[in-house]
């Protein structure tokens, strides 16, 4: 069997498993399976698009955009990612809102790390109002509430996470701790125990009826008197010492239990603090990488949109706008392989067909007597090829015709000095008058 076919089948299996997890709202588990699918086949665009949707659902807009852009580069046509990118860009200010949300979260994280827990909580609540599915914000807010001892609000934040991602490992760990602190864990344990503690009556069970003996009135009085006396004596000599002893034992047991519980809580608090410090460290690392990815993605998207706009305008005949956009691009910033390929293609037709078309349009406008339009076309041609003597010569002739002799002569001198071997050098000398 072909090795690539085997890898594709494995990738498809992981994709199908991830899809099932996503349908069950196990977003964390689905994301891990989809990453494994991409490990075996990076061209599995369905897995990459679904991974982007999961990131978007969890509030990670930047990570979602990265996955969709990579998917479009791998499969430019018939790709669902094109629809997702268009939907995000269609919403006004969506990218700016995502960027501001990340910045606010980083600010809240910094405040939480520098003893500004109250400010961090206010900031996180504002973030959640704007983006209710931002899982990282919910988890950090829950940690801060737990640190302040407000376990009820911490539980609400964690429930919000589990509604979006029911098996989020961080939320599950913190929820167990919150349940222990509030006593909810013991209540749920007892409910589960009681649910399975009763046995139904079977067919072989027999209920024996009680036989009541009849007694006279005098016997009843004697029985009651004797029973009362025996009860009082039993209570005084047998039960009362035992009750006192049990009370002392229970008091001692409670003291011991409270001491053990206090020790366990102290140990749990130390462990939780260590977990909190570890999570903070991870959040800081993730935030740094997220900022880098966000900036890189914003630059990539901006260049990609401008290059595709140039290509679209050129192909649709809007040459003026295509050239105007083309000359504003800093080509030293185009470093990504997909963008380089597109940039080289644009350079090729701008330097050849685009330049020739502009000079042709300029000559046509000149012949028609429209000198202003002709000058504009020659200016755009010079912007594409600043050192080409043809466009420079035609520009100078237009200026000379308009009576701008000094400006025209300066360009003629430049042609003669920089391109002495070209045919336009002799024509420039002739036009210049020497």
C-alpha cells in the first residue's frame, strides 16, 4: 500500500473522531484529535477548517484566522475557509475587536500578577460581556475568585467554560476544587450513594403478620409501672454514663478531624498556589506567542488583501487603481512564500504588460489632444519603471508642449546623462536643442 495513502487514511480517521467530539461539545478533545490529523496530513483542509471553527468558538479569533489562512494557501479554490474569512471580515471591526480583547486580557493578566486582583476581575468581566465564549478569560476569572474565597462566582465562571467545552481539563480540575471547598462534592457523592442503596422487594420475600395478645386493664397498669421503673433505672445506670462517654469521644474526634482537615486545607492551598503560579506562567508564555502570531497574521492579511486587490483591479481593467496600490507596497516586507509567489506574478505583468499598456494609453490620449490624461498615464508608467528612458522622454515632451520648459529640460538632461546609449538620449538632445 502507498505510504501517502496510509497517512491520509489515518488523518481521515482522526478527523472523523474530532468531528464526533466537536458534535458532543468536547472542544478540547476535538482540537487534540484534529491536530493529530494534521500531523499525519497537513493538506487535510477539512480538519484545519474545523480546528479554526473550534478556536473561534473558544474565543481564540487570531488562532482561527491563522488556520483558515493556511488552509486557503494549501487549497485556494473550493475551500470553506474562504467563506469563514469573508464572514469575519464582513462584520464591522471584528478583527479590531479581537485585537482589543487580547490586549485587555493581557492587561488583566498583568494586573493579576502584580497584586491588582480587583482591577483584573473588573477587566475580565468587561471582556466576558463583549466575548462570552472567551474560555481563557473565564478560567483566569475563576482562579481570581477562588483566591479571594468567592467559590460560588468561581463555580459560575467554570460552568460557563463547561457549557462551551464540556471536557476542558483546566475547568474540570478547578471545578473539583470548588466543589470540595463548597461541600458540593460530598453532597453529590451522598446522592449517588443513596440512589443505589435501596433494594426492591422480591417475589420470595414473605411478610409475617404480628399477633397481638389481649391483656386486661390491671395487667396493662402493672406493665406500664414496671416498664417505667426499669426504664428509669436503665437510663441512670446504663445509658447516662455511656452518653457522657460518647459525648467526650465525639468531642475528641471532632477536634482531631478539624485538625486533620486544617492540615489538608493548608496542603491543598499550597498545591493550588503552585498550580496557580504554573498557570500564570503558561498564560504569560501563551500571551506572548499570541501577540506575535496576531501581529504576524495582521501583516500577512493586510499584504494578502492588497496584492489580491491589485490583481483583481488589473484583471478587471481598473489599471489606474492597480498601479496606485502597487507603488505603495514595500516589497521588502513580502517574505512569506505564498505572498512572494503572488508578488512575483504581479511584478512580472506590471513591469511588462502593465508598463506597455500605460505608455500606449498615454500616446493615445496625447494623439487625441488630452495632454493632462496623457501626462497621468506617463507618470504611472514612471512609477512602475522610474529609470526607463521611454516614459521619461514622453513625460518631458508633454511638459515641453505645456510650456513647462525648465522641468522638461531637467528630464532631458537626466536621460542624456543616465542613458547615453539609448535612442531616447539622441531624441532628448534634439528636443533640448543641442
